[in-house]
C-alpha cells in the first residue's frame, strides 16, 4: 500500500526572537558575544531558491523590508559573530550580480559569493567546495588547501539565529563530527493511504523537526558530498543524513530556540519586519540642550516609556563622550525650545558622519516645546516647510525625520495631557518607522 507522511506546522505566527542586535561592519560591536572558539569556523548559506511559496516574483531571500534585502539580515547575524571567519553565499547564476551588489552596498566584509547548482544539495556542495579554495581558485575551479575545521550550514531565509546557539552547534560538530538543530513537533504527523484516507499516526514524542543551522567537520561533509549519488543530490534535502549514510557520522541533535523559523510565505516577511522594528525600538536617546524645562520633559518621557519596555537615555547633546550614543542608538528625540532647526541639523549631521543608517533606518523626532519663558532664547515658529525640507534630504540617507509641536502649560492637568499625547505619538513613530509620515509636523 502506497503511503505518504504529512507533517503540519502548528504555529501560525513566528516566534519572537527577542532582541535582534543590528551591527554595522567596520564598527565596534556594542553587544559583544560571551563565547569564542579556538578553531576555524565558516558558514555556507544556500540562497538559490525561487521563493514560489511566497507568491512573489522576487525570490524571498532578495525581498526587502526596512529598505534592506532579507539575506542581508541573515549575513549580518553571522558577521557579528567574531569567530566566524567566512560566509559563503551560494546563489543562482542569474543572481550573482545582485548578491554582489548587496555585499558592496551594505559593506558585508566576510562574504564570498559563488554560483550554485540546480538543487539545494548541489548548491551546498558547491559552497562547501568553495571553502577549500581561494577566491581565485573558486573562479578557476581549482582545489584549495586551507579549509575551516567546522562548517555551519544555514538557510539564507532564517535571519534570527543567535551566537550562543551557533556556539553549541560548532562545538558539538567539532566533538561529534556533525550536529544539527531540532525542534519539537507541534502537530500530530499522520500517514495516509494512496486513496487519501488515514492509515496511521506517528507517536509525536518520538519525533522531532529537523531545523537549521547544522554543523560539520569540514572533512566529514566534504567526503559525504563526494560519495553521495546523483539521486541524493537531486532529491535529498537533509545534510545530516548524508553524513550518517556515507561517513558513518551520527549527528548530535540539539534542541534549538523557537526563533529558528524560516521565512516561507509572504506573511512571514511581514512578521520578520515587525520583529526587526520591535528590536530597533527598544531604546531611544533624548537630547535636551541646556534648558531645564527640556530636561524636565525628557524625564517625564523617560518615566512614561518604562511600562512600554522602551528605554530612554537623556543627554544634552552628542558631543564629546556622548558621541558614543551615535554608535548604539537607532532613535533620537531632539527637544528644542527655540523652534530653530540648528539643533536638529547638528544631530542629523552627526548621525550621517557616524554612518549610522547604513543597515537600518534611524528615527529622529524633532520636538518643538513652545511657550517656555527662557530669556536667553529667542523663540521662533517652526514652519512646516522647514520640517519637510529636512525630512526630504534625510530620507535619502535612510534617516526618518518627524516633527512634533508641544505647547508648554503651567496648568498641571493640561501639561499632563500634552505629555501623554507626546508619549503616544513618539512611541508610535519609533515603533512603526513609517516613511510616509516623515516631514509631518504633528500636534501633541
């Protein structure tokens, strides 16, 4: 009797990976890892899929959100791991130029791009082979002599992989020869008859879903691909099985976090974007200048943002030691009592000089606090055209500028209402990061 095994995912919504830590190449990582390895580790990212299940013309690994292709986020996750030496991205021949452009545009420093094969296994094999070749040898098709000790194979469309789990995979692979991520099955797996009727169900507790990443000693995975058949290369999908069948290497299986989900459908792209936005919104920096009323407003914002799980740092400016905030912040709130754009222009210049917006959009909120009696400051009216012009120029540099007007009041109830509206507006703009609203002057 002909049978087929059906497995259904029990999760309709991808798991939240917590803080996704954006990192810019060439800059100190503000979130250094706590682990390290003393042997060479490299990565192979097969990225030759067509993305048919997304229903989009563009393969999902090249689909963009927040202005950047999905694959760039995955590469970034590996580049920020200091002990990963090289990331080989294997793409279809027709996408070589596109991937090369992505590497150059987002300044990925550990990446080598190589052409893939007609199937997943053929592409992975090509990536593994490239790790044993210099870049010149890769182009010429010659063999190399300096491969890594351990190879980690991952999917280009799984952007939320953390360093601690990569460490577990790398260490287990070195000790056992192979290691792979697994996850519990959420739904029951059943076998059907060829006529479409239930035959039997499997005992769920005995089975696990095979996930990525997977790690191998280089010689093991290289030998497995040398020995496997054309049938394996054309129809197989499981690298751990090749290592077992052709090298006798039984992989160590490690239960991974729920963040190892794969972008498969169009809705998954929206979920990934939401997760990135949330992580970019975890903290903000409020610039107050030398005005005590601005400082008081900043402290009120700081208190109100706490229950929203958004941390606010308060500084007078981004000069001197405070310039370090430019290297770790993604959101800046400039409180100005004069209405003059000079302070926010100085902030924008500093953000541009720090090249902060290379990988992710930076939000700048210009809060004009009017009605403040400060004899040394001449107040001017913030013109909507001023905001629009600033925002238009900044948007080209991936900086999203919004304007908010707040009228200071000595009446406690009126002032409290204004602060409450300001909290609602600022938190929403920071979390949503909507380009369409840049240049607007909103009233709190």
